[in-house]
C-alpha cells in the first residue's frame, strides 16, 4: 500500500475528514476539517470522494514524501508556496508527486489552514466512523510528527480538470448571529452592544474555539447555569465577558450563557482568520 511520509510536520498538522456526526450524545464532538469548502475542493482536485481524509496544516505548512508509488496531490485553503523537490509547483491544482519525491507546503501567505489531499485519500483506522483527529476528545490520529507514515487508499475517480474557485482569506471577519438561547442571562441591550462593538481574533484561538478580544459583555444573572448541550457555532460568554465561537472540536456541554449561534456557513472564514483580524457580529433573524 502506498504511504505518505511526514518529513516536516509543521506547528500543527492533523488528519481530518467530514467529521463524526451523530455522536454528541456520547460526549463526542464532530471534529473534521474546519474550512469545509477548502477541504472539499482539495479532494475534488485529486478525484476523491467528498468524505476522504486529508491533512489540515496550521500556519507553518508541512512537507511529505511519496513512498512506494507516485501520488497525485493537491493543496487548497490558506495559500502557500508549494515545491516538489525544491521546484515550484501549483497551489490549488493537481500536482504529480513521483515516488520518493517530497512536496513542501510552505508557511501560509494568508489565512491559517491549508488542506493537502492525496488521490485515494488517507486511510488511518477510523474511530466512530471518522478518521479525524479530535484534539479535545483525543480521538483519531494524534497530531502528526516528523517521521510518521500514513497509508493511502485506492483511487476512485478522475481528478477535476479545472481549478476550484474558493473565497479569499478574510481580512475582516463578519459573523451573522442567531440570538439565544441564553441572551437573557446578559444585561438588556447586550445584543445591540455586541453588534456595535469591534472585536479582534485572540491568539488563544484553536480548533476548539475562535476566541475574541473586545468590550466585555456583562451578565445580568449570576446564578450557576446548569451544563447544556452545545452546538457548532455557539457563542458562549465566559466570566471575562469575551465572546467565544465554538468550532469543530468544541465541547458537547457548557456552563456559561450562549448569547447566540453563528450559522455554519460563516465558520470556514472563522477557521482562516488570523489573530488580530477584526471581528463584527451581525444579529440576524435567520
């Protein structure tokens, strides 16, 4: 079976697919690729099924070597310099990787996360129906290290002949917000104050949550809130009053009020927003 040798793992590179669905009742979050459109595009470019597992990099890129057989690969998401054995190669297009050759995905020029798909998909053993690494629940393959090897599956279809258009990386993050369910635990007018305020992406952001910095939201009720189920995109307000947007590795329950929920369609941009990026919340009825 062909393999992908990780020759430079970068700051944080994980295996991700479409995630674990229907497992929240077990206390297992969805996980999966944070920038889903970029993940799907990478798979399409190499002819994979939409749910195939890929590599998700974080800021610093990754380097991989084809072992055993030539591989077809593609990189999407955060744009970066791509080389094969030191020679420039295309970003956002299929790239032929001869056996023994090394593909290097450099640091992201913009955005945070790049996606490297291999024709046939990565096929480490699935856990609860997914090959995704969940950094909070510690399920699936652990974050990759130099020297790791990943098996590659069987090619199923022809690669896309054309480039796959993707949105530009965000220079400002505009997140719609469906109010509730615990907005009443904050001072009256908090939603209006949230919409008028300007926040920025905090450096503590990760796959669990996009953390923000800005004017603190003030609680009106200080009683202990029982833990409640959390959904993808929930905006929780912890004791410091700084809104936290839950991403794919989010916990399944929480004990702080949720002022609203960001629609899933807005979350890929949140996954690519670098620390310091301005953030605006736009309350909406749906």
